[in-house]
C-alpha cells in the first residue's frame, strides 16, 4: 500500500510518501509545499492544490492520511489553515484517493507509543521506522511521515475505530 501523509498548513504543507508492504516501510518521497508570505490566500491555496495534485499523479497513493486540525488561540490562523486543509482534501477527492484523518494524539500514540510524546521522540521514531540516516529538517515533513506511519499501523485495524469513539 502506498500512503501519502499530509501535515496541513498555509505557509508549509508537509508531505511524506511511503510504501507499507509485508509489515515493512519504504520511503518513496518527502518534502514540503511552501507558499510565499504576503501572497493572496487564494493564490496560496491554488499553489497547494496544484502541487499536491501533481504529487498524487506521480505517486498514485492508495490512501491519504491527513492530520486533523488542532486549534490554538489564534482563530484567524486556524481558519486559513482549515481552508488549506479543504483544498488538500479536494485534491485527494478529485483523484479518487481515499482520505483518512488522525489527531495528533493518535499519531503520537501510533508512532511513539505515548500520546504526549515530544517532537524529538516522534522524529527519532520516524527516522527509525523508515531507516533514514537523519530525520527530515522540517517539522512539517517529519509530521507528515509520522501521519503516514500512523495510517500504516492503524488504517486496517480496529484501533482507529476505538479512537473515533472517544
């Protein structure tokens, strides 16, 4: 199964493409879509949509795992990120890719074994699971890979149903 993990944002959208087969991981690609500051929001959304659509065409994932939004204190930023997330979901839907959503707690629990894990712990486990020499430099990219790993671990199990009931 090929999984595209996405950490949504407006300035930076982290992505990670992995293959999960016979309980083994293979990293196909990872990186980020970065939109320039001081650019109209609609232009940034179009760039995210276009670049993500190209990634989907290139890697033809079986599933896209996206992190659910966590609203902090800045509602304006949350709204703009929600708009970017909508464009991300639209790109997957247009290409017929099944979408799965995970909370940060679910991702940390699946990847590290502890729902309140630190960024450093997540980075270490992503590096370990994927056999990378170094973790990705951007947190957003590392998070996207962690989201893809989370889907590999839980997408076909009843664990996801358990979390959705809470």
